[in-house]
C-alpha cells in the first residue's frame, strides 16, 4: 500500500461520509415535511466549529477525542486497504473506548451518563460485529477483506441471518433512534448532548469528523457482504449500502429512543437468533 | 468563507417568560418555518451554541444562571433577546424580583420585540445576529 | 542437574531461613534478597537449558520417593486432624482417601514401574518457570512493603509475617516442582503442597471468614487431589508408567480417556473453573500478595498447565469437548458476573476465572493454533493480572478501600499508581495488548476446529469483558486535574514491583512475535510433529506493533500541543447551576448539592446471585455428560 493511497483514503473518506450525513439530514427533513438544510451543511458545521473558540473543563478530556480519531482513521485504513477485518474491529473498539474515556474524563454528569450509555451500546453491538467477522471467515475462509471481496459468490448468500443482525446493530454505530442513547444527532436529548456535552470548537469538530469515518466503516461492513470478483457486483454493493442507510434513516425517524434495558436485550437476542443460528447452520454444511 | 454564518446553533433559555415566546421559538423549528434551512439547530447546550436566545425577563433567581450559561459559550457569540419582556422587562419590569431586560446582566446584540414575538421576526432577529456574529469573528481575527 | 536442583530447592531453603528469622528488618532484607536470587536463578536456569531443553532421570529416585511419601503422610495427618477439629469431616475423609490410595499404590503395586525421565525441561517449562520465577519473586518483594502497611491498617490481626513469607517461598518451590516434574507422583506431591500452602495463606488473618474460606479452598482442592491420585493409580496399573510424557503420546482411545478425565478434573479444580470456582472467590479475604500470587502467576496456572500438557489427548475427543464447554461456560458466566461487582478484588477474581476459562478453552481445543493462544494467554494474563492485583492492594492502602467507585480519587492521590493500573487494565482487554492478541488467535483456531458455539460464547464474553474493564478505567480518569491536595508516597518495595510489572506488560506485547518464534513454534512443532507457524499474518503483526507504538507515542506528541494551546477554562455544564467548583450545584432553595456519579452494575441482568447457581448447574451437567460419555465410550 503506497503513501498516495493512504492519503487518498484519509482525505476522501470523511468527504464521502460528510456528504452522506448531508443527504441524511435532507432526507430526514423531508420525512418530517420540512425542506431541510443544504447538502453541504455538515461541512459548514465543521468549518464553523474549527473557527470557533475551543473551551474546556479540564486539560485532559480533549486528548482522548484526538486519540479516538487517530484509531478510527487507522481502522478505516485497514478496512479500505483490504486488511484484516477482525483487527480493524479491534482497532475500532480501541477508538470507541478512548471516546468513552474522554466522556468520563470531563467529569460532567451529562458526559458521564453519556459515556456509560456509550459503553452499554458497545457491549450491545460488539457480539454481533464479532460474529459478522467470524461469519465472513466461515464463508470465505479468510479474515482479509481483499480475499472476501474477491470471492466467487457474495457472502450474503451464506450469511443472510448475520447480515440482518448486522443491519440491526448498525443502528447503534450510526447513532440512530431507537438506539441513540449516548448522543443523538437530533436537537434535544434527555441528557443534553450526552457524551459530547462538554466539548466545543475544534474538539467537537473532531468528533463530527470521527463520526463521518465511522459511517464509512459501518457501510464498508455492509459492502463486503455483496462484493465479489465480478466488477458488476461492486455496483450492487454500493446500492446495498445506500439501501441500508436509507432504511436506517427511516427507522431513525419512525421510532422513539428505547430504554437501555431494551437496547441491550434486543441487540443480544437478535444476535443470538440471527447470528448464532446462521453460523450453526453454516458450520454443519 | 464564513462558516459561522451558515451554521448558527442556538441555545434557548427561558427566563421569567409566560411561555408565549417559547412556543413561538419552537414554532420556528416546525415544517412551516423550518429554520434548519439556514443550518440552525436548537442544541440546548451552551458549549455547542453560537446564539444565546433568551425569552422573558431576568429575575434575581436566574441572574447567575444566565451569566454562567453566557460564560460557558465559546466565542464568538451573540445574545438575542426575544419578546418585549427580554428586551426591557415588559409588564413585569416593576415586579419586586425582576431585574429588567436581559441587557441588565449580559450584553445583548439583537432585540426582537413583540408579545409574543412572531416566528418571522425571531428568524429575522437571528439572521441579523448572524451579521453581528460575522463582524465579531472578524474583529477577533484582527486582534490576534 | 546441579542448576536445576539448586533452582528447585533454593526457595525452600529461603522459606526455612525466613521462618527462623524473627527480627523484622533483617527478615525483610532476607525476603528481598531471596526473591532477587530466585529471579536470577530462574533466568540462569532458563538461559542454560532453553535452547536444547533437558530430559533426565534422577539418581536418587528411590530416596526421593520415600521422602515424598513420608512428607505426604505428615501432611495428611495434619489435614485429617484439622478436618476433625473444625468439624469438616469431608476434608479428613478426602485427605485420608487419597493418601491411603497413594500409599497402597506406592508399596503394593509400584514394583516394576520404572521412571526413565523424571524431570523434563522443555520450552513450555521454560515459559512457565519464567512466569513463576519472575512474577512470583516480584510479588514477594511487593509483599514486604504491603504487609508492613497491612498490619498498620489492620491492628486486629495477629502478626505472623515470617510464617507468611516463608509460605510464599515454599509455594514458589512447589510450583517449580510441578512444571519441572514429568513423574506424575512427584507432580502430585507438589500439587498437594500448593493446596496446603494456599490453605495456609488464605487463612492468614484467622478471622471466621478467612477460616471458612480457607477450609473451602482446601476441600475443593483436595477433591481435585483425589481425582489426581486416582488417575495416577489407573495410569500406573493399566499402562505401567508414571510419566506424563509417555501418557500424552498414547492414542486417544476410550480407555485412556478415564485418567485424562480425572486429571482434567484435578486441573479444573486447581484452575477454579465452574463448578469448582467458589474457593477462588473466597480466597480474596487473604492479604493481596496472596491473591496476586495464587490467582495470577502460580496456583491457578498449575491447572491450565496440566491441561496444556494433556492437550494432544483432548481436542475433538469427548473429554476434550466437555472440558472446552466447561471452560466456555465459565468464561461467559464469570465475564457477565464481573459486571455486577464493585469491589476491585472481586472484579479481578471474576475476571481471573473468566480468563482461566479462556485458557482452558484454548488448551483443550487441542489444535496447534489454539495451544499457541493458550500459552501466550498464560504469559499475558500472569503479568497483567499480577500488576492489577498488587496495584489494587496499594490503592486500598492509599484511598482506604478497594471499591472501584472510590478509585476516581486515585488519580489525585497517586497518579503514578493510577497510570500503572490503567496499563494493567489495558493489558487485559485492549487491542494491541497481549490478551487480545491471544483472544484473536483463539477465535481463529476455534473456528478452524469447528467449535462454533464456543466462538459465539467468546463473542458475548468479550463484549462483557470490555464493559467492566472500560468502566473501571473510566473511573480512574474521571477526576483528573481536580486539584487534590493529599499525596501519598508509595514505598519502594511496592513501587518497584509495580513499575517492573507495568514495563513487563508493555514489553510482553512488543515481544510476543519473538516468544512465538523461539519458544512456542519449536514447542508446538515438537508436540504435534508438524511444523507450527505463527497464526497471525506478518502484516497484521506489523499493524499491531504500529498501534502499540502509537499508543505510547501519542501522549508524548501531545505535550507540545498542550503547551502552545492555552484555553479558557469554564465550569462543567450543570444547567447553569454549577456553583463553580464542578462538584456541587445549587439545588432547591439555593442549597448546595453534591454531584455523585456511579457506574452501572446492572444487578437485574448480571447479578452474581442469579448467575452463580445457573452456571454452576450448567457446568455440573456438562461434567455429568462427560462421565456418561466416558462410560458410553468404554461400553
């Protein structure tokens, strides 16, 4: 992997992620009968945040946000350069844990509750994400994305259950209702802005950009289910990503935030049913 | 480019308001007015906000609160007083516990009169506030 | 030969010497010196024998056997009277049974069975010896500082430090014996010594609780001892051998499964797997060095060590599957139960159980890759967990208790300690650190050996693991720069081992590819007679090391940014009612209210009282199924 490619991934991923977020905001507005912001609104927001003053409550908490960004970028690099999917997930988890620690470090009530909820969310989606990697390994006998996407048949044929489970838990990762407990993209939340409450200016901009990367990471996981050696399949894979994202937007607008008990239970039960049954069947054939 | 003019995030604080103006502020978010067209978001968090939108007068109880929220907002920031109570105290001005308009406590940049202020005028006020926000940013840039 | 004898006997001699010295300062010095010598001896012995290993017979075998029998009888007599005195007759019966069986076997049936190689020192032994020798001696040094503080804090307990230290060293000696001996009778003897030592250490404070818990530990481990004795007798009478290496080279047919099952039971009790786990949880009443020694580097590792030795006979056999499932249930249940704990040592205890479960899974899955993961897990777990145990012990003395809820104070009281504790925690679950490397390989190996259900269990368990460690870490960072005033200094005896262990955690993560190349691959090649390769791709290892370097370099690279970026500090958002000190807010009627933030424990989901019975029942059922399969296999 050469330097040019690394730089291209680092630059273009957030651009695409930001655009998707912009589309997301427009579609959400239309679903609510509004016109919505311009397409480039997420970029305006981030631009504004970088221009603003950055205040802080102590000198530690921003450190974690930057480290989190570094590891999320690292994850994106591994994924998009065809690396080991399991390693990528571990790196992503590391990034998420740093994000959570940042919330704790600010020692604010709202941030702390947000952090705890974020941890709960990680615990809820982690089994399914791991099972996704395991399922892909079962289907294609490799953890490497470059092998998975150059298989003869798309993995979705072997792993329909795992795919459904993954789409279910992506709601956590994309911070969409009903599972946006730790921080929401919508105006108000019962815990103010959750885990991001105490961040401002550049730090908040970094959090936004991190989220753009995470959007792409999530959609990459969807992508690998459809891509094969045939070039046309990549078109289908992109369409599948868009459909999944549209589905998540509709769910986001159509449902209320659930309590943490329901979030944990439903995620683990769906994982148990969809992921486990799929894997068991796969292992017997 | 002036990012700040394209994405004003609002902190809405309700002082000694009768809730009339608050209803109108929230009405701005509805499909009919849809302020998100201008990138406005009601954040409810001073640390994320650029525009401090206050309805109702300030009283002895909430003076420190208003001051603290103002302090917690990152620069540059503007304060918009919405409704006649926020601009001058309105009919409550003579009450024993009311300090008066918001400008008694923190500097106000835009006054939006009305009882209650109409959504159109609130939006107008915010847009005016954005101009001031842009100027403040330029000034801050020159100082540095 | 001489080196190994000195290596084995030195801790024993040290134990005796320490027991006899009553002067406090002199004894402390003696403990420190002995610990350093033990560590050096370990390095020397490993240095000498690492390359080629050694397999040898012992010249005075008869004599040693006689001494062993004599000591066993004395121990049995002690335990039997103990059982009677405390009205725990089961203990007496178990002890009597196993000793009588061993005596009858020794004098009645042992004729004609010759042990060719009584001592085997291969790569696995080297790793175990290093873990025990280095981590163990560090804990002994730590104990010097800890026990001083301990008796300052707990005036109510009788001071029996010389007894305590000498038992620690005796323990190390016994552990060396277990990993070195190939003769099952000797191994059994050392096994029993560790049982006795753990009993004595757990009961150190002589409170009612300590006594009960120590007796429970004794009872359960004696049960394991009975299984071990039965296995020895079966192997001796049926196969006319007493060598572990001979046993493991046999074909895994139905008959050999009987002693393998019995040995596995012994190993499971020692490693405190469900349903035998209650002794380890009870052992937390002991002073912290005991917990650190018993639960990180030594006692519990003896069990998994035995399972690793037996691995070629486990794998896809019925007993192998049963042990794997037992380990799986333990891993999952204990990971979940750890969430509901707030006592630091309890969390460590549950996580120890869970990690041992993981090691048992890997070892009993029996493929090359899974064994690779198991051995690495032992190393990583030993260093990280002992670091955590001793830093929790010190934290308890610094902040007055060991509740995780109060550990937010630690950063202010002793930031160094908090930092080391965070390294330990990171070592337990975060990505570029060791435990996760092994977990990763374990997943791969388990999929390859078609253990789907276990892999799924692993996925759930890992998620729970992440939750309880991350919330602990969160507490540690949650009160940074809050301007604390009281600073405590750690004594050098405590600080030095903690620092060294923290460094070891990081080093072990950097060097695991080397460990793999020079120790694990040769060992696995030898055991499985086919070339073993490192189960992680080279590109991945590079990425991992890259991540690790990033973790170390990032804080350093932030220093200039912090220096040049002075920011306005504002109070925490509390809806405008922050009083300005970030700790309180104005409540109703202008009264100052304190903000208190607690972590989540989710008792309703993961409460120990709920899960304990369920998981114990499940594990017992699994073992019963194992017995049925065993009988079915014979018939």
